[in-house]
C-alpha cells in the first residue's frame, strides 16, 4: 500500500507503507486510520525528506544484510553540518530511532574536541554565564581544558 | 543564504533549536573530558551534566577495541624487602591496561595518601574506585576516587568494628554504597550489625544483619584480599561456620551471603554441592555472573586442583553450573576474571637471581580456561596486583567534600 507525504515546501512523496512506517510518528497515524489522505509534514523540507525516505527504504531493502547496511549508514551520515542538523530534527520529529541514534552519534563525534565557544556557535546557544562565573567553572577542571 | 558560506556554523533558526532530549542524547555520548569542558557553555548545560539522572544515561561510545583494567598495588610488602618503615604510599601508582592484551596504556598516581601507608582496594563500581587505609586505632579510613574526572573524596569517619567491606551501586537511586559485615560474629544480644555508607546521604549507618543465626555457631568471613563481587545489585561474602558440638569446634558447611544494595537486606544464597568443607572457596564475578572457585590448597605440593562454577541465573537454586576443572601449579592467590573471562592468578616461586642468590619472585598470569594457555603479565614491579574495571563516569561530580586534582 502506498502513502502520500507532503513536505513543508509542498512537495508530495509517494512511498510504500512498509518504508514509511519506519517512522513511529507515521506508523501511529496509519494505525489510527488517519493516513488515507496526504500526510502533511510541516517540519520537514523536501530535501531532507528525500534523504530520510532513502534511509527508510534502504533499511527495508537491506534488513537482512548487516554488513551492507552498515556500509550504507556510514556513507549516508557523511553530510555537512547543516544537513546533519536537519536530519536530526527530522528524525526526532518523525521518530525514526535508528536514524536519530546515528545522527546523534555523528553530532557527538563532531562536538567531542571542540571548545565551549565553538559549541555555542555550532548549536546557537547563548552564553548566560558572566566572565567571572565562566572562569570559576574552568578552574574547577583545568586539566580538561589544557590537554 | 549567508550562513551557508561559513562552513563551521549551522543554519541559525531560532525556532528550530534542537529539543532538550536530543541535546541530552548527544551529550550522553561524549567522553567525560568533553563534558567537563562543556559545563561552561551555558547554565542549563552546567546543571544537566551534573544531574544524577544524566549520570546514569551517560555512556561514552569510544571506538576502542578493549575494555580497561586497573592494576592497583596491594599493601602486602614483599618478603625480600629490606628497608622497614619505608613509606611507599607516595609512590602508589595505578596502571591502566587494556584488558584483552594487558598492555599498559598509562600510569596514574594516587591523588591521596594516608600516614599508615598502603591502601587496601575495597572494590570498584561504575567508574568509582574505593580504597581504605587501616588507621592506628584499627578502624578504616575510606576514599572514593573517580580517576576519569580527577576527583576523590574521603568518607566521613565511622566507629565500626573490624569488618570486611565492599562497594556497590544502587542503580534505582543513582547512589553508591560501601558495605561492611563483621569479620566474626555469632547469635548475640544485641544482634550483629552491618555498616552501610551511602554517597547520597554522605553518612554511615548500621543496619541489623537480618538473617537467622544458629546458636552455638560462630561465623567468619573468608579473608579474601580481593574485592567482593558486586553482581545483579548484590554484594557477596563467603562465611566459614564453626559449630560447637559437644565442646569441640567443628567446621560446618560454608555459607554464601548476598546483600541487596538497594533494599539493604542480607540473605543467604545456595552454594553448589561441594566435595567437602576442606575445599576453600573464592567468590567473584565472571562476565557479569556470580562465580565460585573451589580449590584444595594442600592437595599436592605446588599443584592446586580447582573447580570453577558459574551461577547461570542469579539467585536460582539449581542454576550453579560447573564450567571448568583444572589444576594450577605454584598458585598463591586468585585475583579475578577479566571482562573476557581470563583468570588472573598470582604465582610464586624461587628463582636464582643475577647475583646467584635464591630469591622469591611473584608473577601474575592470565589463564585461558578453554585452552589452559597461560600468559605472564609484564609487571615492572615485584608486588601484588588487583584488578578493577575502569569506566568513564561522572560520579562524584559536584559531590560534598569532593577534591579535584
């Protein structure tokens, strides 16, 4: 059975139910009988949705081939930060556990060696510490900043 | 869009910030060193990282092929040691080694010392190492140490009698507890008590032993010098039982005690059917299961027959399963199992040294119980070792009276 999904920029994607229900969000809509018409996804743009659906389709196709799947996943997640961010938001909104897991891990790997300033810039976080407060915190664990 | 020109910055969309749970999911995958740095990113991150609930979800995913083991020098001086009273506490070093190959990764020094010299290893649990020092007044001073975030804490003093201690974690309440039972006890009034320290309350208390004791019987904890096994939320002790039968002391069947760290209740667990009480018992953990080594220490000169049992299903009466039977030559002591199921033992023998003197040498070997292959560990120093599992953890972060170094 085929489902129709509509991205935030009004592009329609026709997709097999088996593929689409990798998303727990879509799965519950189907189970509640709300999937007869086009399913609007206002939080996901077409570019991201296309990638997400590719992930879902490959997870159905390669389900039995662990090695091939891992190779696909490794290649899939090598995207630039802007795309990764979008994938993360989409995976969270659509509740696709394995994609969310992989994307979180990739972001964690990226953030690992950064300084606090770089973290703030990357994730758009406002520094609500005063310079004195921040200095105190640095002093508590000086070795973590030095090596 | 302008922001796409700058490679390091994600698109700034104030209404599309990552949800909190996703941010926490990402943080939970970071190594502790990064987390300590990121505490100053913003106030919500500062408190989230130290939140006990976050601590329990933190699982850094390192691409390492092996787990870690810490070699900790024990406090027994070697027989050939010449200088009495030489303070070795300042030289106490822990060695972090890969537990598959036992190759040294790095050494780190104890950040604390005590005037009585040698630390006794109480145990390790979820990244925390626990040590005690015997003070002059025959009581113990305890330290909890988290080497991954460079923090330690000396526990408040206790007025407990001489006890055998272990450390475990109460996963339900995100708490660590140090527990001791008396080394010798009997059915007395008042009844014997268990000493319990809880990190969350930062205090010691006594609880009743709570198990049925037989009259005319004395109970003794087996004096293992290695850490008590913490398995399935319980700490374990072996008790030797001496019965008074018509005025004569008689050795009765051993008892296995388990202490539920969460409910703080003791109970007796079944032991496998034994050949006789002349077999010594060593209880430990093997790949997360409770394990028992039975051995006869004076059967033949220099060769110790052993049986190794595993409790397949924790607490279930008939689930003791005999895994291996073997004989170990020149065995001095069992130390424990590695994460891969290799048995670490200490052996001793007389060797002729370079200046033609007969010297007693200790050595440590990893025994593969499937193949019986023995691998000698290259330890530089001729003293005793302990084994613990090193884990990155945020435990002790922001605790009371915690010292950073």
